[in-house]
C-alpha cells in the first residue's frame, strides 16, 4: 500500500510539473519526459550471457530441421562476454528457426500490457537476398496469442529490397503501412540497433519500427490487448541456404510513450 501511495504521489507531483511547464510555455517534450520518469513499467533485459536467462520459455532445438542452429558465442559481441548467434547451413522444409523465446504468459507477472518498447543490437553477416526472390530475414517477432503453434505475430523483417519493414500489419499476411521508408537501407556486417514500439490495443493498436533511432516503418495493428510472447534470433525463409545473425543487448519495457 505504501508503495502504491508513493507511486500515486510521484505521479501527481509530476503531472503538476507537466501542467506548470505547459502554463509557462515550456517545451512539450520536456513535460513528456517528466511524466515518463514517474512511470515504472515492467521490463526484461538480457545480454545473452547465459541460457538460464530464458528459463521457463521455449528454446528452438539446435540443428532444427537439419538446416539451422544457434548458440551463445564470444566470437562477436556488442557488450558483455557473449551474444546469441544463429546460422543457416542448408535449405529447410519450413521456415528456418534458431532462437530462444521469451514467453511472458508463462512467467511471473504474465503478459506485457499497454504500450511496449523493445530494442536490440543486430549484426547480419553476409546474407544474400536475391532480387525478387521472396526471401526474407525476420529480426523481431511479437505474438498476439499464447498458443505455441500459432503466434499470430507482428514481425520486423528485411527482404530483398534491403529495407526494414513491418509485416503482418494490421493482421496476418498484410502489410498496410501508414509510413514506410524507401531510402534507409539496412547495412550488413555491422551492429545495428533495431527498435519496435507496439500497442496490441484491440481498437487503436499500432507499431513503429526504428533503425538506429530513425523511424523506418509504421502501421496499425489489430491485437488482443497484451503481448504474451516474443522471439528474436534467426527466423528466415526456408529456401535460404546460408546466413548468420548475431543478437545482443535486448531490452523489452512497458512505456508511456514511443521514442
């Protein structure tokens, strides 16, 4: 009860500060920053230092479909001692999968709620996406549902065009963007920070994808109110026969505002 009262008190004080800023003609972004400081949503962080960080969630078996695998590695890291590495070595019968999941709905606290921001460092190494091939690499997958077999997900992908975009928006199989960059290409063989701000609100859901802090794709999202599970790592078109991806410094957080 004391912590709840403290939170309410801080929020009220902050809101008063916001009102004061508005009355004094201060910058709205300054007021928003003050309000954000008063909000402490749930968060999940990992630098992929140990497999145990994903205890309680499903991890795709190594050498899945005898076509792709994954592990923690020290050969290329953004920070800490290890990063997650996924790699393809043969075509597959279904989409390539080599990743850990984070299944919030199975963990203490349950599914993430409200507006959620996530970011991670990505290093895509020597991946060929032939022009017009339909090949794709997916960096971020955010589920609408709790079912293991059907995630009904929103994804952040790169295709042969070489530009990051949202997929399955507002619903599965669609890409009805409200904004899409056509000039900011995704660079390979270097670390890139990818971000996603997403609301699964049933009436006013939306998603915004960022590359190194720059908005690259935005779209409405039809959701069911929460984010039950996510995955990162290697997820790619089944016909690809080579490719390596590294992930590091993953953050997932309930927020009040998008960046």
